[in-house]
């Protein structure tokens, strides 16, 4: 029987598939489309999603295929009035290697993820439509449109805003559609040399707008977004190639014939909706199947990628018998509030952008804030978050920071993220007093836990046998700074690179209880998540 059937092969489903496949689980990923769509749609991963893609081993391919976010040129009445670079002055920091996202066509990102998945021996099954679900409490029987059926221990609905899985589950998708906030979109080709491809061009006029962003890796392709043409009664007209040419000519003041192709035309209306639950028995929802919102800030695809990264390790721990099924409840507990926050943020950013473009020089840069990077999203409220800490200090549930280090055994440069990468928990030990808990964690949990001693000034000389293969040298003290370490401290990092707990030498028993709850290989009946939280609160 298949461990997990994933319905939908967009970025959310592919991220989940890659994460589960590298953990050795048996998966199927199906999509009702007859072939892989060539649509650009989302413009690329944000900074946090790049960290996820790095962990999955594909970030170098994404960086090579895409481009950095472009400066924005705003026009009024066909005349340039302002150039803005929303990322001017920003740069990577020791704790965050990506200070901005990456522009890449969604079809190209999907190609990269499919190639990664193929390396695990898994291919997307196109033309495969799910029409029924039956959950008997131990598995899910899935009926397909061709009359066949299949079974899986769990099912993940990653099949978009019109999710068949969500509808079959009867999960409400509450919210609203702003019928008056309409945009037409498509992929177009423009004669080379007509527009500077190093610029995201934005024409905002009193009677409408056109936005053109070059698609990286292409010679003449652009993302086209515009207000729609309207009929005599003010109703928006359906998008068409001729309509796109008329809109292009009206706002750019350039000859319509320069726009030579217009494909994948669609009408976008602002939808703000969210499922009221993410799990029904053995079936889960992720990505647009669980939440849709305004496009301002570019968080749609990114929220889905991060949903998948949260769900993947939890499914794997339960399927491999290393954690109780209560762990699966924390997926909704953690990700549903993030979706609610995203709906609020994107609606507010849309309001700010619509206000900004009323004046010459306003543009889409109004949608970008530090929060749209995704780097400040954590789960401090989660039952998996060990209590403790206050104020601005790093706390359990937060995104785990990066830091440059050296491999203690060789002196070669490395980063904390390289220790975190892969399907395991990580235990960082700062200080000599942590040696015992690191040895115990490695002994009890084997490959499921990577125990990493982080040396400071006490680091052994490279080439000696004193440092283990996973030990790091925090030469500049940047890891200690990022984690707020002032004395012997153990930090548990979850497989999705969020802090599980931070414990000093007075509370190392809490470390053992936490690891047993998430990877209870020594207990035939693993401790429940609720029991773990109660225990660590007492520890």
C-alpha cells in the first residue's frame, strides 16, 4: 500500500513529494491535468522558501534558472516618473543567507522539483483525476475518474483553490470574493529590444494599468498583468490576445504589434478564503486547497511550499512509527494561524498598493515588507514549542537561524544550515557540559538525530581526533549570538528547521523527553505530544 497519495503536482505537492521521498516513504503524486502546464503564474520563492528549497537540495538549480528581483519603473501617461528597488541596501546576514526571493517561472520551478523527485524514482502521474475518498480509519481508498481505485495510508490534497479533495471532504472554504477587484493575466511575448529586460515596468494611469515583468531564462517572454477592458456597462471583458494588445498600446504608448504572442490568459479576482480545518481523519489539505488570498506580496505559492515542509516530516515520523499520531494534529495547529495571518497581511498590502498607485510614482513595491520574506514566521503558540524565553530573544517555535562556522575536524568553512539539512532532528550543544546529552541523543536515536557539538574558543585543532565528524567551530561567535547562548546550552532543531526547545544544564532531562516524543524509538508506545508538553513544562 502507498504511504501517501498526493493530489496536485504544483509547487506544494512537489515539495511534499520530495520531502517524503527522501525519507524513504512510498508515495504517489497525481494531477488531473493531461500534461505539465507551462503557465508562469507565481513569480518565485521568497527568502524562507529558498531556505526550504536549499534543504531539499534544489536551491542551486533555482538560483541558476531565475533572477534576482528587479528594480521597478513606474510610468504615468507613458512617461517614466520613478524607479524603485525595494531591496536597495539589503544584503544577506549571518543568520539569514537569503535577503530576498528569486524570480522564476512557476513551470521552471516545477521542472526542477520534478527532476529532484525523479532522482528518488517517483514521477508525476498526469491525467489522473480523483473523484472519491473513503477513509476507513486505517487507510484511504481513492476512486479515480477512469473507474479504478487505489489505497494509501494518508492523502494530501494539494490540488489548488478549486480543490476536489476539499470538496469531497465537505470542508467549508469561508471568505469572500471581491468582484470589483479584477485583473487579467497572461504570458506574452514582446519584440526584443522594445523594453529593458532588467526592469519590471509598471504603467499606472487614471483609466487603468499594465504591468510587465520579464520571465527569466527566456528571450522575449513577459508576465502581463492589467486592469481588464470593460463593456459599455462597465463589466469586465474576458481576456483575449487582441485585448492584451489594445491594453498594451493604450498604457505603454507603444505600437500594439510589438506584443506578438499572448497565451495562458486568465481573469483574476481577489479571493480571501480559508478552510476551517486542515485535517479530516487521514486526509490533509495544503497550499491553495486550504487558503487563498490577495496576490499582494507574492505569498500564495510560498505559503503552500511552507505548508508542505511542515507536514512532510510529521507524516514521516508517524508512518515510520517514531511518533504518535497526535503529532499530525500539530500541522493544523501551526499552519492554520499562519494562513489567517497571511490573509490579513496580503489584504492590508493590497489596500496599501491600491492607495499608492493613485499617485504618480506609486507601484507594486508597496506590497513588499520584511514580513513578506517569510523569515519572521514561527510557531511560538504550538504545543511543540517548549516554554521559556521572552521579549525579542530566540524562542522555541521560531525559525532556526543560520550562522557561518567551520567543520571542527578539518577547518573547512560550513554553515549551521548544512547541519540541519536532511530528514533528521538536530541537537546543537554549546559548551563542554553538553557532551553527555549529545552522546545520549546520538545513542538513543541513531540516524534520526544529528548531534552537533558547537565549539567556541575551546575548539580542538583541526586534524585531531578530539572533534567528531559533525562537530562545528563557531570561530566568530555568530552561532552563539544567533541562539542567545551565554552558558552551556542545548538547542533541538526540528526537521523543518524551527527551534524545538532551548535548554540549559539545569533542564537537560527536558531534551530527552522532547526527543522521545518526536522520535520515540525506545518506547513501544511513544509518548503523546500532549504528554511531552506537560513533561517539559515540569522540566
